[in-house]
């Protein structure tokens, strides 16, 4: 892909943007507030666009973007008027801050490729938005003088215009070198988020927790809706909405103390009836039965540890569940 126009010549982009001299492309001492940055978005998908728009609203300038699909190109041009559409290396050349908003599996290869081809990373903030990775994945760029940041918004994006508004009050999982913690914190706050620092060695655990909560919740709710339809309920969402809203509120406010239902009460016969009903329902797969049993076991363990479930009742429950898949 060729850029829409030729590269700008002259000093690094930050110097051009603020009229400041010097070799440091970010135009400030490391750790200071990153004001007035030229931003490049490498991967103008849903997340990259939302983050870019948030930074633009904060007074930064999105100057370049890389996009593979026609939809991404159109999204970038619609949200960032006058933006240069270019290859990743050219985006880096034009930017003080490069947002690498590509899929997790693509990120290591992208960083390695940029470093291997001599892309201009020195003095530029290189920030990715992956939940899985910290800053170790950015080491090839850091060795060449890049300033590594991991800024992961704990939010899902749909591609709608209101995505950027969802960032307001959203936590960001942040990993950064000590010298860049203040800069990382400032960027997140400018985007309307709340920075939460995650140690490099805990990134996988952090991301597993988020994926389990968000992704598995959707699976559980969709599965419950299917089972309600099989039971003759015409509008499962209407039935589930108030119940799930109350359950989520209880979980966030009270933790295990918010547990309710037959497992928490020790109603082993009811739980056994649930399992038999699931096994007898053609639309309920073996995986759905296994998921119910696994979650019931985990719920029983947590209820027992929290003192909500008596040991004798827990034993009866586990007897009911123990022989299941």
C-alpha cells in the first residue's frame, strides 16, 4: 500500500507539531505529561479508532493510520479527516505515539518486522492495546530506542460512534517501565479512563480473568436463552434481563455473599433434576450439560468456603454431580 501523500520531511513529528528542537520525538522528558502528540494508528479497527478519537478529543492529532480492509480504510478516513493512510513504518515516521491496535496473534510479528526492517521507532512511544501482552512483546522496538507502553481498555467495541463514549470511566490495564508510568497514566486519563497498573508477569492471569468474565458470560446467557426457548418462553431476553442485572449487581457488590439459588442452598435434588432435564433436551449439547455441572461444582466450592453452604449439604451436592461428565 502506498501512502496517500509523500512523507513529510524535516525534524521528528513532535518537533514539527510544537516547534520544539531536539532528537526526542516525543518532545518531552520521559515520564512527563505527553501533551500535543502526533498520533499514528496501526490497525484502524474498532478499538484503534475509538482510542484514536479519544486522544483527538483530548487535543492530540491523529496524523496517520494503517488499514488493511476497505472497511478499516473508510473508518479511518471518516473519523480522522485528512489522515494519511500508509504502511506501518510510514505511520511510525509521522507519529510521536504509535497505537498498535492489531489482534493479539499479529502483534509479536508486527513488532519484530518493524524492528527488523529499521522502522523509525527511536524516541517514539509505542503503545499496544492487547490485554494479553505487557511490554516484553515490545522489546525489539525498545532495543532500538522505542518507548514501550501497554494500554489495554477493559471494554468491548462494536464499531459504532458511541464506542469512544464507553471509554469514560473504563479501567485500562497498564504496564509500563517506571520512567514512563506517569506518561501512561496521563494518556489513559486523557482518554477518560482509569489506569490500573498490572505487573508484566501477571498479564496472562489478568487477561484470563477478563475473558472469563466477559466472554463466558455471553455464552452462559445465550445458552440460557436457548434453553428458555426450548421451554416455550417467547421472549427470553425480557425474562432474563431483570434477573441477570440483579445477579451482576450482587456479584460486584457482595462477591460470594451474593450467591443465591439451589446450589448455594444445598438443594441437591433440584440440581439433579436440572441435570436430568438438560440431558433430556435435544437442543442441549453434552458441552452444555458439562458446563452446568462444572459451574455447579465451582459454585458449591465457593459457597462452602464462604460459609453459605453446610458441609453435609455440599457433600450431597457433590455426590449428585460427581458422576457427571
